[in-house]
């Protein structure tokens, strides 16, 4: 595999970059029009590990603007050759309505292992978490926006990629 890591500067992205045959895609959501050029310059890439997310470091972390930024970027990414690659997408337990109240801390290196197998479809990490029903009805505003963002991206990935794995991650320490 020749792997592109989108979100390589985050905790999980840094752990993934330790894997062999990885290259960082340095295109940010705000410059998503450049994804096509990046993939044209990297024809050897056959796998995408997408672990980036749109949120602010301070103040309101997620709102309609971060939702639209991430959605627009994902649509532009999946209109490139990336949709022909094996595509791994990092989602979240928040889509099940689970927030910080239930914590299952896993290291970034442990979580990175979920990106190195050949499973397909939507899975939980850790795998022994059996929750599988989406439930966003009791989430507060920021968690609701985060869950909706992830669910919308999951839909884009599953509808535009033939070979994909969506990983709903519990917690990374």
C-alpha cells in the first residue's frame, strides 16, 4: 500500500505517519480545491487514511461553518482520484449519542491499528464496543453538529467509494 494521511498533524495522524509507505497530504480543508492537484502529483497513492476534522481550538469548537467547511472539503476530495483508493475514514462514538460520560481511553498507536487491517464497512474501535444504533437525539449543540458532520461524511464516503472502512472511534489519549 502507498498511503496518504489526511490529518497527519493530529495525535492519530502522527501515529499513522509512523507506519511504512505513508505520505502526508498537506492540503487543508480551507484549500480543498487543491486535492486534485495533490493526487495528480502522487499517482502511487492507492490508500487514503482520513483522520482530519474541522474544529476550533478555542471558543465554540463546532458550528454551521465548521460543518460546511468539512462537508465541502470531503465532497471535493471525493471528486478526485481519492474515491478510487481504499478509503479509511475516522468517525466517532458521538454518532451513537455517546459523549465524554463513557470513556474508553486508547492510545493513538492502539487506534492506528484499526487502519491496518482489511476489514470493510463501518466498525467500532475498539471492536468490542457493540453499540451500533445511531442516536443523536439527546446531544448538546456542539456534539450534535460534530455527530451530524461525521454522519454526513460517512454517507459521502460510503456512496462515493467502492472500497472503504469507516471507523467509529471511542477515545484517544
